[in-house]
C-alpha cells in the first residue's frame, strides 16, 4: 500500500516537474568533446572523434526520451526502483551508451565501462561509459555520462571528474564479490 502511495506521489511529481527533454547540443559542445577525444593521443582519427562526440550527445537525448525522463536523475531512479518506470538508472544509460557507441566499429577508439563507489553515505554507486584510445584504459579516457543531468550529456576526462572516483567496472565488481564472500564467512 505504502509502495503504491509513494509511487503515485512520485509519478504526480514527475508530471508537475518543470523538467523537459534536454535541449539538442550546440555545435560548440560537440566540437569541444570531439577535440578532447582527439587530444587523448596522436593515433585518434579526427573523423572518429567527431562521430563519437556527435553520437554521444544525440544518444544521450534519445535515451532520456526512451526512458521517459521528466525529472532529475535521482527522482527518476526512485520511479524506476518503485516500478513506475522500467529503465533509466545510471547502469541502463551506461549499458545502452556503450552498446550504441560500440556499434560504430571505431578503430582508434574503444568504449569501456567505469563504476564509482560512493564516497560517503549520501552518495550512491554510479556507472558510466568511457571513450578511450584503443589499448587504453578508463584513466586515459573520457567519461560519457548521460544519467547525471537526466539526458543532458556530462563529459570529463576520467581523472578530472570532481564528483566521482572512477574505477574499471570489473575491478569494482570483483571487489564487491570478494566483500560478499568475506561477509558470508
């Protein structure tokens, strides 16, 4: 009963929210990301960097629309976790962004995944896609985070992100598995 009441209130809040789909990116935003991608190394194809940047911005908006995002990312998470919405958690954005970028068949860029565990009890675990040079790791790459601003793409060199301490996805999953085994004793 309470779950349905909370879900109803959240749904009502989402309809009353002033948030709408993110605006389309300006050419300057796409160019800035393309330049940052190209600056990751001398072997980055400029055409691939431009294509990846344009696709990252466009797909961020597409994902928010397909998930029915009309609120902040955190409020949308609550709608997903309460069953009102089906998708739109950060891991969904990360999976779908990685899948779409990987379909492009880039030869000088690779798409990886990163996870940031919470720094304190007020934060939640966060997942994102990372575009890196082929042969590089997440630390050589750029975070592509469409979840953070509810479909309005946030990007940053991985180590320069002021909000999250990113690690390779498999490193975090392995550590969580080891913790679980240790707690089971």
